[in-house]
C-alpha cells in the first residue's frame, strides 16, 4: 500500500514539473515579438537559392547565439521569377497584405529599380545584397539600402591595372541592360584620368545569339586594340569567352579584364568555360579569412547538398556572404528598436488588395532605417557598415585564371593601390601573371591593324634639293626603290630600339613619272586619309597639322631664321685712325694731356730751369712735355718728387691707352669685319625686297602671315639654287634674304659660311617629327625611343655620315656694334691720374703759401684780394733760391770764377793776384749780374709798395 502511495506521489510530482515546464515555455514564447520581413528572389536561379539558404542560416545562427533577444524575424518569401513586373507585384503583395517591415531583395538591379519606389512610398527599407548597378544611387531613395558594393567601387582597381601595365587603349564589352550600362560612365571617366582612350564600345544584347557574338568578336579582331574590359553576368559572359576562344582571341597578345560580376562566380563555371578563360584577369571584393567563414562554408555546403542532392556544382560566393550579413544586420537593427509596435498606419484595407493607391505607410520604417544605418559589426564578408546608403568598400582582390580555377596575384586598396597582400605596401611586389596564350610577358595592348596589310606603309617625301635629309633613288635595272637620308637613319634606329618588332616599308609620295605628288601638307594629309600609316622625313611639327595627325617628339632643333649675305666692312678711308677711340675718349685724353702738362709746369717752374723762360716758351714746354709722353720722347728734366710721382702715374695711363689704341687700330685694318647686309625683317617688308623659301615648305604660309607680298616670294629647291639667287640683286631677279628652318640653314651655311649668315630673331617651331594617325598607340613608344636615340652618341654619327665635317666658319652676329674703345673702359685710369695730379698740385700751392706767409701778411691792410693774388703770382714766377738745384748751380758758377783768378796770375810766381785785378774782375762780374738780374729784384721785397733799389 505504501509502495503504491509512493509511486502515486512521484507520478504527481513529475506531472507537476512537466506542467510547470510547459507553462514557463509557453510564457517565454509569448514574450517574443515576431517581425515580418519580405524576401523577394528569383527562386529558379542559383543566386536566389544560395541567397535564401544564407538568409535562413543567418537568422538561425543569430537567434541561436542571441536567444534572449525579444524580437524574431519571420521571413515571408516571394518568387520574382526573373521578371521586373513579378518582382514589383511580389513587393506590393508583401507591403500591402503581409505588412512586412523590410524587404530583402530583389536580386537584379532592374527589379530593384521598381521595388525601390514602393519601399520609398511605404517607408519600408529595401535591402538588396545583389543589385550592384550605380544607376540605382541616382534614385536618391533614403529607404534603399545596398548591402553590397556598388559596381563603381571596383573602377579604381580596374584603372590601376590599366595604368600599371601602361596600356593606352581599351575596348569595353558589356551587356545592354541596366546592369551593363550603369558602370560605363564611371569607367570612361576613370580611364580618361590616366589618358587611356576607349577605342570602341562593344554592346551585347542580353539575349544575343552565338552568331551575333561571333560577329562582334571578328569586328574586334580587325582593330588594333587588344585590351578588353568585360562587364557581364551569366549566362552571357561564359558564352562570350567560349566563342572568343574558338575564334582565336585567347591567344598571346590579348588582354581580358573581368569586373566582379563574373569574377565572383568563377568557381561556379563549367570546366570548359574555365579552359576558355585561361590568362584572364579579374577583380572582386576582398574577403578576409576567418574561422567563422570557414565554419560557415562547411555548414552551408552540407545544408545545400541536403536540399539539392542532385546538383554538385553549387559553390558559395560573395553574394551569399552579403545575404548572410544583410539578414544578420537587419535582425540586429530590429532588436535595437525593442518592443515597438510594428504596424502600419491604416489596416482596414482588404488583405488581398494590390492597388498602388492603397499602400499604407509603416510607422516604424524611419526608426528601423536609422537603426540599420547605424548598425556595425564584423560579418562573414568583412566589416558591415552602411555609408551613404550602401556597403562601405575596402579592398579588391586581383585574380588570374590559371588551370582549373583562379589564383590571387595582388590586392588593390584605396590607400596603397596595387600591392601583393594586405600586409604589403610594395607596389612592385606582384605575383607572376600568366597571360592568354600561356605567355609570361606583359602584352603591349595593341597590334598593327590586320586589314590586309603585312607591314606599315610609311610615306616619304620626294624632293630634288637637300637630299641629305631624305633621298629617294630607283634602281634602273630592278626598278627597286631605295630610301636613305638623315631622317631615315634616325627612324630606322628608333624602330630598332622598340621592345617589339614592327614591320614597315617606305612608299615615296610621288607621281607615276617620279615627281613629287604634292607638298608636305598634302603628304601628311594622306595619313589622315589612311593611305599611309605614317610619314617619315623632314616634316615640321606645326599646329594646324596636329589637328588631324599626331607627331612624335621632335628629333631636330626648332625654329625658322633669316639668311642674308655678309659683307666685309673694314674701314678703308683716310680717317680710320680716329675710329679706335670714341670722341668722348679723344676729348678726355686731350684735356688730360694739357692738364698733366700744366701740373708738371706748376711743380717744376720755380726750381727747374727747363720750365722757365719767356711765357711763349713756357706754354710750348707745357704742351710739348705733355704730348711727348705719348711716345715717351720728353727731354726735360724732372727734379721735384711730386712731379715725378705724377709723371709715373701718367706714364702708366699713357702706356695702357696707347697699347689699346694700337690693338684696336690693328684689328680694324687687318681683321675681317663681316657683317650682315640686313638685320631687320621689317626693313625687307618696308623696302619690298624679294625673299626666298624652300619649295613645299610651310615657310610660305609663315611669310604670308608676316605680311610679305606674295609676288615677292621666290621658290628654290636646293642650296645651289639659293646661292644663285643671292648672287643676283633683288631688282635683277635675285633675293635679298631667305627664310629657312634651322636644319636646312645649318646645312646651307656649312657650304657657304664665308658668304652668308643667319640673323636674329629665330621664330620658334617644334622641329622635325614623325607623323602617325591620331591616337596611334605607336606614338608614345616611338617618342620614348626618339629621346633615347637623340640623347645618345648615334646622333653625332648620323650627322657626320650625312652632313660631313662642319667647316670652321666665322662666328657672326647680326647686331652691328662698334669696335671703338670708349671712355667707360678708361675712366678708372683717368680718375687715378686726375686725383694724383690734383693732390700734388694742392700740396705744391699749400707749401708755397706756407713758406711765403710772412710776406703775405706784410702787405698793406687795405690791399685787395686781386692785388694779393697778383703779388703772390709775381713771387711764384721767381726762382726758389732755397732749391737744391739752384744752390748746386751757384756753387758751380763760383768755382768757375775762382779758376779765372788763378789763370790771370803770373805763372812765374805763386803770389795772389793784385787787388786791382781782383777788384776789376769782381766789378765786371757784378756788372754782369746787374745787367741780367739785380740783387734787389732777386732778393728785395717785392711786396713793399715804396720799395727802393739797394745802394749797391
């Protein structure tokens, strides 16, 4: 009995526990808030199946790890059936009948274009993980959330690839729908920024047949561009590459670049399609590796195989990861709203209504949108962050199709550009790329057009003169044409230096009888008409020519100069001896000669007998002494130290002056004075002179632009003909000047440098260049090699080979300048001589006044200044008895008198002479001095107004 009672109690306890458990479970389930969200996908496509499975797994994983959350997303699934209308109808049904708070989808950009408008009207966020067209951003709908990358986000990565390999031309191949057309404007602008031209846009209809695709591919094969950027999706993309491989466009030399639309699904393509895409480059969003991602791939693979066991080709791609992250982000945003009334404004509408006018507005839509935009987390595809209504882009991976799949070769990041991996910043550290045709070398991106031509047709001018530049000869036996010359040699060297072989042949621009078929403008225009692929010769780069052709960098000097005869202007007249010095130097020299002579006279007059005597004699002495210093022929003694100081300095000045005069005069009489006959172009125009220009040259148009009379323009073809025209006067059928480009001018002057010269100014032009069609891919490479050739030693070899050794010609100038020596060259010397002379003069006068200061002070007080000056001048005119020169003369004179007394004595006796004889002799001597100069006048006081003669 007790045992039964125990069992009954245990049974009741278990029932009570189960009742409590189920009650709590029911209460727990009743506390969660279901939130309906719509899912609109193409269920019959792999993208739709993969997206739905990833969304389901995302919600399952999210709520499994966040079981305490109050909200639960309840997916309402609709099939859009690959149709825009069905997608819009499905979205309308979800909004109107199911009152969903958000819609994940639709799959394509075209479908999203319609659905976005519905979501904007109902204030319901439309979240697409696969609508990538940039055109959707132009709708400016705040309720459209692009949980995927915009197609324009990959454009910088594609531009970086093109720029890294230096391709200058590309062809765009894209599908003609919303997806294909959306990214083209962005690609065009990006390529223009790096100066890469889009030569052709190949637009493929979405439902194109095999024949249509092959027709477009054959058209591309006839073009020179070999770089193709493909923006397509399945199934059109795989079909394109299959046909491209069949027609031979996957061989060496081709470049194919895929956008992420096809790169993301490479793993899902058939093996035959992958074999047709060997060597293709592609870009796709970079997905960082993580343990969560690897675990999800394994679980997803198991789930999808259980759902579709008969299909083994299913592979997870980036769109599946974006679907997973979008569902997770939406669940997180809904949870952030908390216990909100998820309802619409009006619910009294029929449940089955699909009238657009009856769409109600979600009351939680704005809050949910704000919560979704602010949601950030680390998802399977990377950082999930909505910026400006779309997923924030980070890095792109560059892959290379090799073997049975793809291989990553580099990463592109906005900060570092193309790098090897995310941890590298070295832009040159890239993995090896295998290009189409299994070639390891980088294709140059273009080939010569293959429209029936095996090599480039190079047009060359035919001319009779100046054959050193281009010469066309024909073998009379074989009739073979041979083209040689300076320009031809440079072009051959440039083409040989290219990193690839370019076959070409020279075609003379001539008539059937071997005459020139036109001028240079006509020849260049043939390139525009596609009759020639290029023009090589002495073709000048001119602005109007560059309107329809492209030139390489010039390989010669630029400019046009005037050539005129030269004459010898050596002076041959009787007054040539005056030309070495200018008139101001002549006048200054003469003044200084007189001034120096006067200073020397002042310094020597009172102490030197050579500078005394009658006034006329003294003036002559001044002039004679000063001018005789020119040839250092002066005879006068210089006894004053001040005078010697002045003379030494003056001799130095005279030496330099005479030597310079001699050198200048010698140059005028012996050296050729070659000067141009004309130095001003306006003089030619004013006088109506005849001028010459080379036949076929653009100089003719230049002369007309310079306002020359067309009737005064004379044609010549060769240097010899130009020399003959110069031999005649302008009035006799000749010319006064010729205008020629610098290369021709140098060649002409090398032959006739003793007769002609070039005068300034030089009118700037761009020199000779090679001509190619507009936007020819050869132009950058040829220009680069032109620089290499012109900067090397080959140019010297070419010049010597075709122009010979340049003769030694006089260095002429067009500016007629005087050879006369001016005062500017000697004013320093004259300044030194003048200062020295003036200082000596001042010292002499100051010394004289100081020595005679007592006599000056003894003058009468009322004496005038003029009287004082006159008295001092009178005293200055007298000898200086204290001078050592006069004392020496006096001693000599006295010794002579004593000798005479001795002679008068009796030779027979030793007695002194008698006083009578001595007195008589002395008397006679004093009488001589008195007759010449009395002692009173010599030693008396000339300043006394009442002066009396000495009694003696």
